[in-house]
C-alpha cells in the first residue's frame, strides 16, 4: 500500500519537478531562439491527430467482425481465458479461444 501511494505521489510531482528543472536550465541561456507559438501549436495538433489515427488503427485490428459475439475474460480451472470474439453461428461450448492447448497441465 505504501509503494502504491509513493508511486502516485511521484507521478503527481514529476511534471512539476521537470518544469522547474526546465525553467532553471532555460533561464541560463539568454535567448535560445524561441519557437513561435503558432509552430508549437501546429506541432501539438499534428501529434494529437497522429495519436488519434494510431488509436483507430489499433482498435480496428482488435475488434471482431459485424455480428460476432464477445465472450468476456473468464477464470476456468485456475486459468484466465482472455476475452475474445466468437462468430455468431457458434454454440456456447466454443467459448475458449482456439489454440494447441490440450486442456491438461500434466506433462505425461
């Protein structure tokens, strides 16, 4: 519990510490050719659009097809079966994702 609290406090304080460090270091340089605000805003907007496109691409790769049924993650015999999509025509017995698992953990 203490570790989680310290991580949260550090996550909160880190941006402030980085800003103070940047402010101290940049005050030593007289005028380092500051970028115009418009160029910085355009770069930020471009990065935001790029991130949105990446998120759409990643989401499209992980989504099922139209009409598929989503089976949420389950715990079966002590194993976690991740969530997956099942084609609409398949029955309830095929809820486990396909793979080469034999169903037994015994190596014999």
